[in-house]
């Protein structure tokens, strides 16, 4: 599995701005060439793989836009 382009997914207002003081809802990532929305659930295999890579220092999750 190739995971790249990871970015935090956060709630946004109707005008597209980030809701102030909001917590991430998930992670947007490209997995094997497909853009995916990954829930913050340790039981989710993609989330678990991303966190393993982050802990190993081989992947960084970018801040939300």
C-alpha cells in the first residue's frame, strides 16, 4: 500500500473557512493513487497504517487548508 499526500480533514463553514478551534474529523490521503477520506478510527486499517508511518517518522500529516 502506497500512502502519500496526507492532510488533516477539519470541519469548514459554508464559505469554506475552517471552523475555529475545531478538531480534525479525519485524514485525506492518496492511497495507491486513489484519494481517500480516512476516519480517525484505530480499527481502520488505513488509519492504523498512517499512524504507524507517522510514528516511524516516514510520513507527515499536513495541516488542513
